[in-house]
């Protein structure tokens, strides 16, 4: 595509059609295009039979980036109407049998000036043309024409052949005008871009010079508007019959959302005047867009988003919501926005909230934010779900100390601050390599093997992850006792986990030295309470029935001691705490009951978050006033025993496992002696 210098709206372009490239010209900036009429005769004066549209003139439209070469087509604003180009005559553009062609009337008529390609330069506003063969071979001649290429004079510029790389045309030099004659450029179309202009140029054949102050335009006047002064408007395309009709993708009935009731808008006729066209009157009113009143419309295309485009936000921060409406009377549309947390706002004009609506959420959670646009003709709604989060500061895993094998237990993660449906929980259970993932802080799980099992819960919120770990003893059966304490212990209860762990260790030492058979869990809260778990011995080679009896014996002995206030410990000098038995739990010795009450009670306790506090660790002094009784009875029994008594394990004689013997008579006698000693 080449813009012809000096003539406004005139373009020459090559177009590919059916695998053929043809050259077209327009005088109204692309509104109408036509083929170039070929010259009537060749250089020898022979007739050329080239009939449109089967045959026409085709031009090479490569302009030169080298300022010293002319390129394949040359035009100058100082020489309006003169076009020199390389081309060929035929059905389409070809690079064979090319020649040089010139037009003196802005492309309406063409003449051939050379049979070979030349570089052509304009001198003195087109008064002189200088042509040199393209520098494929050296030359010492150039051609000069003073009649726009009709006649050429050969001039020698060197005694020896030279390669011509280009020519520099000096600009701005003072020229003397010898003779000035006026002549109109006769064109097939007198009006170009809605304007008729009269140019003055040198008469061909006159050897005179034009000065730099030469005025080339004598007059210009606007033309009457005609159809070719208009092109198709946006969204319209020209059909075969020449009319501009809507394209398949364009709906002319859709009106801009900025068009409000009571205002006017320009309704396109499908046409618009070519840019920079200066025509007046004529068909202008028929093709010009018409002013119409904006119609009433129901809301449509309502959209809701946050300014950042995200669906997450931090707690206690300003969140800006943006509301947009594609269609509807924005001036008379009521907008309602419900933030999902019990608050809502309403606006009677969409333009009032173009900058957005701000809101601050005071609690974390997932909120359903909805917008409603409504007027007298209808309504439209939209919704988004916003996740409001805050970092988790602490997490506490609540789990039973002891669980029954192959029976479900509840695991609960308590977090602070309290979140609502915005956390993800990862549960690592036992030796599993993949976590159980949940959106709820509680799950149920069944342990299938005995032993100590580790449970870890990780809580993910926003970019923070915290975790807590607990160890659960899994057994086929166990026994437990609920414990309480003298009221003075509550005076020193800071209600933190470290303190409860220390108290549990002291109680365990005060009761028994067989550490692998006892577990003590101190409950949160005040008054202070605890649960004592009696577990079967690790070595159960003599069978479950014997282990159950052993637990029954130990349970009775400990219950008797606790009921007689024989178990106590010193919290600090002057602060002695007595341990009582509250009741015997319903924890089964066999797995016939679906769930044991001790585990259920631990999970049902009201638990508050355990904050970090300054904790003073006391030095405990263990007091076991009744423990020596077992040693005395054991010594007496050893002296009286006849024969061998099988031991259930290798536990030292100072432990209660010493009383586990296969002889029922011996067991009853031993228990009776211990009870008598305690009573005395």
C-alpha cells in the first residue's frame, strides 16, 4: 500500500485475489477501488489491446529506504499528480517483462517511458526528471526529460563508465522562474476526498525553472457529497449490492451502557464519512447517524468482583467490591449489595458506586456476597464467595490417652482464634505416609494394632501451618479410675498443659513404680480432675484372662488406698495435696462394648484454648506412705512359700506385678494380707 504524495486520500495498493496479485487505486481513502488502465500504445507507438478487467497495469510498490535511490515507485508532494513506477501490463503482477511507466494526471492515464528498470528523480518540482539505469553494469550516461517523460535527452556525465550508486537532489536552492504557464490537471474524477483542487504546473516541453516560493494550488472548493464519499461504519460490511449491512458478529440493537434514560445517542445508519473527506450537503444527511432518545432497559450483565480480583481477604482489612452493569438504565437502577455477614447496602444510582464499595469483615469465614440490580423493567443478580482468613496462632490436639483396638475414637483439633470453614486439616495417623485431609476439626479413626501410636494434626490457614502431636496407647482392654484432689491444688492450677503433665507424672510416681502399666491424664479446667489408666503388661504370654484378673487386683488395691486418703504428694513446702477416687469408670476389660466411657468423657469435656503463660515449675517430693507394705508382705510370703511360683514377667519384687501368680489361692491370701496391713 502506497500513499500518493501531494494528493489527499489517494492510495495505490496490490491485492491478492484467486492466487493473482493486481494493482488498484482509490481516490477516497479506500472507499472505492479500481484497476489501473494500461497505456494505449507502447514505446514504438504500437497499439496495446488491454481491456479491463481482464487486463490492466500492475505496479511494483516497493519504496526505497535508501535516500539516494528512488525505489520502484516515486511520488513527490512538490509535484502533485506525477507518479513514476516499475510495472507490467497483463492479467496480474509479474516480475518478468517489466518496464517504467509514468502518470501526469494522478493515476488516471499512464504512459510507458522505458523498457528497463530505472531510478528516477524529480528536479524543480517535477519540471525535470532524471533517470539512470539500475546499477547492474557501469554507465556514463543519464537521461533528462523536461516534459514529464514524453521526450528524453541523453547526457554524458563521465568520460569512463562508472557504477551509479544513487543521486542526491539538492533542496532549498534559489531558482529563477523563466516562464510560468498555468494548466489544470485533468482527472477522471474532479473531486478527491470531497474537494476540487486546481493545481498549476509547468507546461510540458518548457525549459524553465520554478522557484521555491511557487504556489502549486490555485484554488480548492468542497464538492457535493455522494455515495462514494462514505464508507461502512464499525460493525457493518459492504455486500454485493453495494449496501452496508451489519456483520454476523455485530448487533446494532445493543446500545452502550453509558446511554441513560433522558439522554440522546447517535444511531448509525451503517455509513460514515471517509476520514478527512470535505464534501458538503448532497447525501450527507441520508448517511449521517441520527440522534435518538436512549430507551428504557432492564438490567443485564451484572458482575461483581473485588478490586484486586481475588476471592480471599484478610480479617479486619478494607475490601473494595466493584459492581458493573452491561445493560440497563444506570440512572434509574437500584443496586443492593449483601456482604453475607448480616450487613447490606443499597444505592439508587450505579454511578454513585463506580469507585467501589468498601467493607470490613470482623469474623473469619466464607461469606456469600450477592448483588442485585433492579428497575421497573426487570432485575439481574450475581454472587461470589469470599474467603476471609486470619493466621492461626495456636492449635491443640484433643485425643484420648488410651484407645481400644479396632474401636473408633474421636480426634479433635482446637484452634485459636476461632475460624469458620476456612481451615484445612491434615491428619497424620500412626505410621501412615499420606495424611487424611478434612475441612472439619474433628475426625473418627480406628487403630488396628496395639502399642503406642502417634497422631499429628497440621492446620493450614492462608500461608501459615501449625501442628500438634499426641501419643495414644492402643490396647485390647484396660481399666481406669477417675481422680480428684484436695481443694488446695486448685489455688496453684494455672490451667496449662505443662503443669498438667507435671502433676500427672507426680501422681504416677506416687501410685506405682511400674511405669509401663500406668498412664495419668490431668483434665483441663478447675476443679482439677484426672483419669488413671491401668494397662495390661507388655508380656501377655499367660493369656488375656490372667491379665484381666491382674488389672482387677491392681484396680481394687489402688481404689482401696485412694479411698483411705493414703495417696498424697507435696506441691511445695507446706502445700500437701491428697488424691481421691471419684468413681470407677465403665471402661471394659473385654471389647464387647462399642465405646468406653473414659475416652468419651475426655472428648466431651469443655475445652478452652490453652494460652501461653509464665509457668513456675515446682519441685515435687514424692510421698508413698503405703508402698512399704507391699515389700513387707512380699518378704513374709517368700519365707512361707513352698515350691516354685511362676512369675508372669521379670518385674522387680517391689512392683505390684509380684502379686500376679497363677495360683488363685495364693493371690487371695496375698491380697488379704495387704488389706490387713493397710487397715492397721
